[in-house]
């Protein structure tokens, strides 16, 4: 493998975006390409004209909270107070459910980031003579809810040209359509700070439209006048935001509310009207996130111990495992074992599960093959939620193993290594080339490189739980350090080959490369 040059690096990263037809915001698809969006906006205008109560029903993850924030803030900017409900994961379950319908007596209901599978809840609203508008991006099932309008790019007869967008983007497009319908004076680009958080957190493909929107949004966070982002800027002290800042720092804090307590805490943070309120909400989110980390580590260890390495997927369960963290545990074990992961929490005979995969399979399609065993399920290609009677778990495990009896390389997508790295050549110019093509994410991974034949001079575990690894290495006489987070203690050979990504590390005004180990070969 030849050593990669700066020119090759630049050309390879540039080539990823050559077919992007949305390089400028002016080129973005128009709202009217969504199926049912015209019908929805006319019904909303009627509600506004007649002072009808409008109720927004969101979801408890980052995408759902941001979607709710965008639409509530939009209505506020046009002088309308809307009712909003974000379900509590532990009391109400996911999205628009019959329990949520019980909380609504009249008016118009608009879902954001959910609703496409809410068949029973939609029937109940119909019985109450309440109109329903669904905005969602999740996979469309065989039976559609009976709604006045369904805005979801994954509908077969929807002409919106880019299908892989998150719920917040669909909600934003609805706001754009409403703005046009009522001729409102609202600058919709001011919502891009929120949008980029949702796109990254929901692991949408970082290509085409998403790439352009996130690139714009990351710049906007720095200048954002939202009290929530002013506090985030104070906390992070960043000159420039990259996708990892959202994925590893900002999104987990927002997500912790819905995972550990109630997502209304995160919504209050993002909708804060002053610095004082934003600071109080952020402190609470910090506490919840710390609690989440403790529980996550505890359940990860139990799940890891219960995993059978011979299975085609990680499928494990435990009594009263915290429902709020099993999704993160599934993601972690999927990456660790390089296969899809299904983690279940059993309570009162019911198993609620989260599934994650970074694979050439479609999780939603695979799970649908076991629908006769399930109480319910939903999601998309890489992430899904499901529930069943605990007595069905063994049969579910058996069937999933049969369905996933395919080539191992189909069960996990390995990152493409760009080339062999000459560590001594990684300077500011090299780091700037990588930074220039931010944001990175799904289908546009941060570039990774191979470093061959490095001598291990020092190895140490660090962190409170001693689960992070720091290596001091020598490569052709050049000494450098490399870090691996969330790892297990292992005996290393004297000479090792590494697969690494590189971040720009800024400390006290000094910029240096930070080598992050993706794999030790």
C-alpha cells in the first residue's frame, strides 16, 4: 500500500462530493415536492384563521426534540402558541400512541419525527373527530395510519428527490410551506443550527442535501443567538465546530433527558428564552448524561458477558435493564463484534428492545420477517425499536440467526482505508485538508489510514473506569501517541499495525494531530 500524499488526500475527499446537486442552499428541493404538503398547509392555515388549538406530538430522541423545537419556535415567530407533547419513554412509549391521544380533546394534531406507524392512535383521533397531519421519515409499513395528510419522503408516491432526511428536516420543510402559504416573515435559515444537530444525531447519510445543510448549520452554531447555543459555545470554547462535536458532546447531552428522565428537559433547554433558564437546563442535562454513562457501562458489561460470539448477531436481554441506554449499548456492541446487535430489557414479561447495525442489511426489513412474534416495531435501515413477550425471545433469536446466515462482510461495513500514512508528514496543512471536507458521517466517513509496523514503546489504560487506551509508538523513528476509547485491556505485540483517524487537537493555542485508533490489526 503506497503512502498517501496531501494531493491524493485532497483529490479523494473532493471526489466524494462531485455529484452533489445541492452544493448551495438555493439549489435545495422545494417543499411542494413532498406528497400531501399542500393539503397539510391549507388545513393548518384554516386552523390559524379559526384560532383552533394545534397540538404538536414529537419524540424523545434528539431528532424528535429538535423537530418539536423547530415547529414550536416557528409558530411562536408568527405569533401562535401551540400545545406540544413529547412522550415519556417510560409512561407513554414511542410517538403518537393511544395514551397520547387521551391527552388531546380537540383541534388539529401534527406529529414530527413519528406517526407513520401510529395506526391505532390515528383511529382513536378519527373517532374524536380530530384531524391528523403526520410528518415523519421512518420506513413506511404495510398499513398507513388514517390521516388527513402524511408528509414522509419514504412514501412510494412522494416526489421529494432525497429520501434519507431526518424528522427535523421534514418538520422544517413543513414550516417552509406554511411560511409561503400565509406569507410569513420568518428567516428559515436561522433554524440550521438546530437542523445540523438532528441530522448528525440521527445518523443520516452525510451526502448531498444533508452535507450542505450540516455544513451551513455548523457555521451557524457559532453565531447562534439562541440562549441554548450561547451556553454551548461557552461550554465548548470552540473556534470551529465539526460533526464529532455534535455526535460525541452536544447530542448525548440532549438525548440524556429522554433516555433517563423526560425529554421535556431537553426541549426546555433548546427553547430557553434567556441565559439563566438555558444554564439551569444545561446543568440538569449534564447530570442526566453522567448518570447515563454509569448505567451504560454497567449494562454493556452484562450484555458483553451474555454474548455468544458464534451467533450471527448480538442478541441478549436482561431483567430491568434501563430502557434509556439499551440503544447505545446495542450500537457499541454492534461495532465491537462487527455484526448487528439487539439488546432487550424485560419488565413484567414484556421485552422492549433496541437494534443497531452498520451493515449491508436493512434492519427494518429483517425485523419485519419476525413480525408474528412482535407486539410492535419501527425504525429504519440502521436503527430500530421493537417489543415482544419475553417468552418469544429465544424463538426470535433463533430466527434472526437464520435470517442473518450470510457472508460476515455483509454483517458489518468496514471503513475504507484511504492509504498508508507517513506519520511524520501529518502537519497543519494535512489537518486542514481533512477539516476542509467536514462534516463527516454515514456514507462520508472521516478519512482513515493504515499505519504499519509501529513499535509499542508504552501502553497505558486511563479514565475513571480504565477503559481508554493510550499508546506511545515509534514509526520509522518518529514518536507519536494514539488513543483508543472504550476498549478492553489486551496484550499487544511489540510491533503492531493500526487503522486510525486524525483529529485536529487544540490546546492552549497549540494545534497538533490527535491519532484515534479505529482498529489494532
